């Protein structure tokens, strides 16, 4: 038709296949300028080429169709750029995760982790604690939020710390990818105080643990678990109780990531 491009010509000009162009029409992403009622042929305007090329680049970055729609419908440059930047940040995070996984595999293949394990008896303790049922996919975000809150309450209350931070992970948290986690900060035994929010003062029972200390990337923490779990299994001493992690600071007390991790596996 005069002034319009056939779908074939439009495809050649945009590097988008006819199948893809039809799909983008079906999902409301890029509609033809005209559809012939008799033949159902699709036709496009020349000024749609730039939009199609923009869509192609966004989709090559795996920007979801709905977000591409948001970009195209954005009322101003700031709104458009916000969607793009958020997606690029997600892609950067995925790239970092991929790089960390590759590095972890290389370490496993070239220098398998070997960690010493020993027994330790832990006495009952009084703690500031946050207890919540959490999905495995949200553990890290929950962990950071919980300890940020615990440290803030510790400072505001004037209570003294009586040991390293810790967290409790029941078996179902691993087996079912969801479980009741406990983040805690030890305080002097017998302490009583009124606290706000979700922080409470509670008691943790004493128990015997097989313990190993891990200092390395979070992605390889599972190797510390396997090291201590294997050691306990070989000695036929495993218990069904929850695993405790203790976080021994290597920097400022409120730098949550500056620590080495003790993995404490319960033994009978």
C-alpha cells in the first residue's frame, strides 16, 4: 500500500522476524499501522522502524514485555530511564551471581575446602531475638534486616552484649525451603527489659555441637555445612536439632558482613 511497508520489508529493516512481529502485535507491544481486512496482511509506517529497533534492543537485554511497554508508554525521559536502570541493575546482580558461581566451581575443582571440626558445649543463654518464618529465597534480606534491627535495639536499650551474634536454622528450613529462623544477640543471663517491635528477650537451651569455622564467600558456605555434617555422620553422633550459626566479628560490631561464620551442628 502507498506510504506503508509490508511486514516483510519492515522485518528486513528492523531485523525482527515476521513471527516476532506478529507476536509483538498479539501481546500489544507493536501494532501494525494497518491490517488489510481481506487478506489480514499487516503493514507498518516508516516512522515505526525506530520503535521496533528500540524494542529489539530491550528484548536482547531480556527486558520483559510488560516493562518494554512501560518504557514505550513512559510520559517523560525520567520515568523511562527509571525502568531501564532498574532492569540493568537486576542484570548486573545476575552477572555477579554467575561470576561467583563460576569462581566457586573453579575452587571446588582445583582446591576442595577442608575444614577442621571439634566439639563444643554451649551453655544456656539469654538473647535478644527475632523469630520469623522465612522462605529460603528471602534468607539473606531477612538476615540483614533482622540483625540491623537487633543492633539498633541493643544500642537504644543500653543492654550489654554477652557474645557473638547468631542464627538458628531448623532442618525444615533446608528441606522445605521455608522454616522458622531465629536471629539473636546474647545478653547477660537473667536480663529483663521492655522492648518494642518484633524483638523479644528469650532463652536458648544449652547443647553440644560439632563446630567448624568458615571464612570465605557466602556461596561456599554449604561446604562448611557438608564438612561438619560429614564429620558428625562418620562418628554417628548426629542430632535432629537445629543448626546454629555464630558470627565472629572481624571489623566493627555493626558491620554485619565483616565476620567469619561458625557452623554449629547439634550432636547427641
